C-alpha cells in the first residue's frame, strides 16, 4: 500500500469511527473498552483525537508512551463525544497533509482502535479492509522478530491469508488456525492466551505466546472485536 492509498484508508477509517460515535448518549460513551480496560469509549476517542492533534503539532514520542496518551485523555476530560468529533474533523486536512509528508503511521492507531470501539459498543464492521490487511502484514513482521530463533516453525492460517516463520505452513510444527480478522487482531495483542490456545490445531503453542504480547500483556479475557 503506497502513502496515497494509506491516507485514503485512514480517512475511511476516521469516517467509520465518526459514524459509529456521533450522537452517542453519555451512558454509552461511559462504557469501558474491553481491550483498553483503563479507558471508556469517550476516553479512547479522546486519545484518537489527541494523537492527531499531537502529531500535527510535532509532539509525538517514538514509543507512544503511557504518559503521552494519558495526557491526551486528561486534556479533553471536559469534552463530550460530539465536541471530540468536531475537533477531529478539524484535524482531518492537517493530518492528511502531515501524512503525505512524513508517512502514514497514524493509520495503525485508527485501524486498531476502531475495532476496540466496536468491541465496546457491540457494533461489528470494518473487519476486511486494506488497512486491516496492512496492519496484519506489519505486525506479523514484529511477531517474527520476537520469536525465539530456537523454536520450531509457527504457522498462522486464515481463510485467505497465511504465514509461516520458516518454510511452508503445512510443514510447521505449530499451527494456529482462525479467521483472517482474528489473526490480525491477535497480532496487535487483542486476543487472549486462551483464544490462541483454542485455535492451535497442531503442536504446543505455549512457548510462542509471549511473542504475541507485542503491544503489552495479552488480554486477561477473550475479545471478539
């Protein structure tokens, strides 16, 4: 995916998120996000908007650390969902221009968190997009770099997508078989160890589980979006 396509994907994801949350009543905005349990829906949206504002302003640490993201939420503590949407819409043009010049890293954030919001609100969608495929390819590379080189080959097998750490998937010692979407979400640390075990159709997955903790500890509960 080239930068022009990635910017278009970011724009489509932003539009889907805005359609998802616009006009959300306070009680729905206060729902805890299962994949980000320290945040409510409104908090997560604050982070998404705040990230865009900080990126455009040149305030973006390489590690997207917790203090940085927490500040985005705290600075917007007095804003409701509609005010956050208005702020985000005003950032659309500047952030698209920033990505055209500096790269499309913000695509990852909106792609991952769209599904986090959908999981909290019980509104599936956006599961089979070019952005989701791009995240799967990006993060499987990170998984590969985290695997103990002494381990036997691991295969991930979906409906249309598959990957193997060495050789071909049918020959791998360990195979995890799930939907393309579930594999993409597992690669961004949105599936539990129990889910990964349940999808293992061959071999012992236990020595591989730590490698899936790419964005933090594996969830303590099963997640669906």
